[in-house]
């Protein structure tokens, strides 16, 4: 069950998060089973992935002994992430790799067309990465992220959660909006391309 917020960071805003979510079921047979059966070959938006990671309190995932954290949050530690050469043992390492990819200006990553590969999330089980399968808790998040949707937590105002009749403390973070950074990245790329065009034009004029 998805009870978390969804934040759209697609600059083109061609569809809403709910519209993207509504296509999940029909994509199971076409995309997850046929087009990209290997989970480590599926595309993702690095900004949406990083924004999703940063929207969860990583101090709760400091080791494999995560206790009730597993039941109270989206399963972000099962998600695939870019392999930027940083060994990943805990969730914070996944965040570091995603941040490194973002810092290098990588926005959209297609593992089938890139030298950068994906790694399995540190809390993923073998069945989470079975070929041609749709693993609901992981792959619903993946579907949103590959459509440039950041999956946020409940929000910073949440302090407790009732789970199976028991109320326990549950820290939460506000959503991390990377759309501004995406916009700035797009502007930088546009300016760089424009400057390169000017330099080439000047060079050709001097010949």
C-alpha cells in the first residue's frame, strides 16, 4: 500500500504522479516481464532516486539490524542505484553513490546504453531481483523513479505510526525537492551548448 507523498520533478510535466502510478499495472507484462526483465537494466532518473533517498532518515538504516524500520517505511534500501565505485554496505553508501552520479551531471541513466551499471539495494533479497518478476514494494518505487517522480516520506510532521495495533515512534523527513537542481542542471547544459556553438562559429569565421 502506498501511503506516502509523490512529488513530480519532470521539467516537462507531461503527466502527474497519479497518472504515472495508474500505468503501473499495465506495465508489468509489457515492461517488467518482456522489455526489461533484468531489474539491473532498467532506466532511472538519478535526481528522482537521490531525492527519494534524501527524503528518508538514513540514520535509521545504519546497519542490517534495522528492526521495525523495515515495516514503517517504503523499501528504499531495496532499490537499484548507480555504481560509482563506492562500496555499498549500508543505506548511506547507496545515497553516496547516487549523490556522486548526480554531482557528475548524470540525470537520466539507462544501464543498457551506459558504462555505469546498477547495483542491488543493500537490503534487497534474492527474490527482489528475479528476472521477469514484479516485486511490488520495490518495483512500484522503481516505476515512479524511472518516470522522474520522487517518492517522498509522510512528511516532517509525522512522529508516530500505528502498525498492527501498536503505536511506535517514527521520525520522518520533508520531501527533498530536486526539481530546482534539475532546472539548474538543464540551464547549465543549455548554456554550455550555446557557448560551444558560439566558439565553433567564431573558429569557423577565422578560418
